[in-house]
C-alpha cells in the first residue's frame, strides 16, 4: 500500500479506522453499549487480523443516533429498530424522488 492509498481512506466513511475503545470515547459511551448494538445487529464492526472490532465513521454516526435515543429513555432494542426503520424510510423517499424525476422528464410536453 502506498501513501497515496492511505490518504484516500481519510475521506472514506466506510473505512474501519476506529478501535472499540476509541469509538466509545468519541461517542461518550461504553464499550458494552457498542457490543449491545452489535448484538442487536444495528452495526457489524469489521475485525482486525487480531480479532479486534473496528468501526467506520458511518457506523459511529449510527451508534451516535442509537445513543441519542437510548439517552431519551428508549430501550436499546427499540432504538435499533427505530434507526433501521428511519433508514428504510429515507431510502424509499430517495427512490420515490428518482421515479418522480424520471416520470416528469419522460412525460410529453403539454400543449397550450
């Protein structure tokens, strides 16, 4: 791997750059919380060659949302389900917007 390859990863939201300890510190939570949302299958951290969990920035954003819900009193399993549903809704809205744009561009021009 060259230095240029390494620098390219700095902007990669999916690159698993953070250890469990660092991720927990950044989120202001415990490693147990990260394990719990992993067990609930909200996020699946990659593993280093030594078997240690590694988290990406994208996963940290999801974990931060889960922590926000849990801090508001939502049980962890429910928080994970809410986040999955929010993600599905966002994706459906994106697809609908694409369909609307495609239909609008394919519609024949109206005659006046």
